[in-house]
C-alpha cells in the first residue's frame, strides 16, 4: 500500500504540472569555422558566446573536486614527466618527450581531466597531479609535466608544476618556458570564477580569464573536442563539433522515439531506468555529444527520431525539457538548429527517502549495513570517495569495507524510486 501511494503521488506531482506545450525553435551558432563555444540555457534560450581558443587550462570550482582540464581544441597537450617528481623542475630533462605518456580529457566523466588520469588506484587520496593532505586539507602537487600549446603557426613548450589546491579552491601552480631561467608562479582564484563551473587560464597572456556566463547560467555547451576514431588499424584523435553538458546535469537520450510521441506522453520517458528507446538519465559530459548528426559525403544530416530530455533542478524538484535537433550548418556558419519544449515539472519527493535509509554502524570499521524502507527496492550499492571516484560496487546490503583506508566516504543507493546518498566515516 505504501509503495502504491508513493507511486501515485509521484505521478500526480508530475502530471499536475503539465499544461499546453509550446515548442520553441532556436539557432545556436558557433560562427564560421566553429570559432566560438556557445553556452546555451535550455530554459530561457539565452546564449553566451566565447572564443573557443580563449583559454588553455581549466581548474574546477568545486572545492571537493580536483579536476584540471586542458583545451585540446586550442592545441594544448600535456606529457607526464617520467624521470622525477616536481622537485626536478629546475633540472627537467625533456629528451625523448614524444614517447612520454600523453593523457587527454575524459569524454564522459567531468571530473577526469587530462591531469587526473594517472592516479594510484590503491590510494584514494592520490589525484594524479597531487595528493590530498589530511592535516592541511590541501591537495599538494607532486608531479611534473611538459605542456605544448600552439599559437598560430608556432608551438610553445612549457614545463609545468602544480603546487597546491587550497582549502578555498584556489589553485597555485608554477611554469616556465622550456630553456628559460625565468619562471612564473600564479594562482587561479576561486573568487574570480564568477560562479562558473571552472576557473580558466590563458598561458600565452599569463592570466585568468572568464569563459562561461556569470553565475554558471547555462546547460549545454556547443563546442569542439577530440574523439577517438578508428582508422582500420588503430585509433587516432579526431576533432569534432559536439555538445557538452554542465557538470552535474542529468540528461536522458532517446533513440528511435518520434518527437510527437514524446510530446504526447512524456511521462513514459522521464525515468531513471532503461526504457524502449531511452537509456535513462545520466550525468555524462557528452551525453548529447556529436552523433545527432552525420555526414553523408556531401552535407550533414540530422539523425531522425532522436531526442533528449534535460533535467533542470529547481527549488522544489526539477523541470524537464525535451530537445531535438532539426538542422546543422557545418563549418560554414556553425549553426545548430533545435526545438525545445518544457515537458513538465516534478516535485522533489526523494528527500524523505534519504531520511529513511539507514546505514550502520557509523562510524564503520570492517563493514557497513544498509536498511531501506519497505517502499524502496534497492538495485545497487556504491561507495565513492569525496572526489566522486568509484571505490566499491555491490548488490548486497552488507558491504565489505576492508579494502578502504580510514576516512570519509559517500554511500549511494540506486533503487526503484531513484538514487539516495548518505555520507559515513570509516575508522
């Protein structure tokens, strides 16, 4: 009875917000040659254009994150120095640098930038470029890198050393042109991020720059990035135009679903589980991506019967916006033409679930047990570090913690009504 009552409330909360649907058509332009990134708000239709090569390096503005991403589109690459840590900055030897490991930004996980790819899997506090210090609560840099970046026809070589991520989110680093006795120590300041998801830096101008709209007031970024492309014998990075999503935003991708069907019964597709034609909501950097269009040898064509649902959080729950692409201009004008429509709203009924999920003992030592209410059917139990890294994955309500060191963790429970998360400590 409780389960049926909750389901009825959930449906009522959604249906109660449905009204006349107005489809709005927008054109989001990157300009000729894809010269600009364009940050788009699916609710208001506002657009914020920024030169795609305006920045070289970005550091997270989330104080519990440690991501450092590079603007590969601007010709920036990083190579891991294999001959020592950051204490070798002054004596850095670049012989054989072309054979060094060259990590790139992850295409799907927001928090895994090019600088976050080489972490020690046995140390949850190792974030590749540095290690979290429990005493100071800072991430202290311990790695040395070679950066290469292009400006026009010239390629510049820079040795780069992260120093620390401060408790307030500031990122301190040191770099120097290769072969130069001069070095620069600078700080990307959290206070100058203006509410953006990242802090951005121009290596050529040696200054922090603003890229996103102030306040982070956007959902989708129309931009360019590299994707691995199979040549028949191996993979090479291929520069493509695609759509990235804002960190934390959940999007459902619907395949082989007619637009009219989505508008007629949106409740069939607004679900966290796999459905016919839909794959549920995911927090994925390239959930929209680039495969909504294809080149037929002469021109670009938009893939038919493909749509997306964007879950936009609000004060009481979420609004759901459907989008589909109807046209693409390619490099001549960089125009993406799309329809968008508000499908409905849903009140946040999951807060009561969080309150009723119990984990014990807390603090835990060797294992932790999870109890859920009778209206909740758990599917999966996941333990993450505070950086979001997946550490344990289980389908059992008793979770073995023996492989984890002492510290703070987040327990996520995926269930029939969505997902709940609680924090706990291990001693």
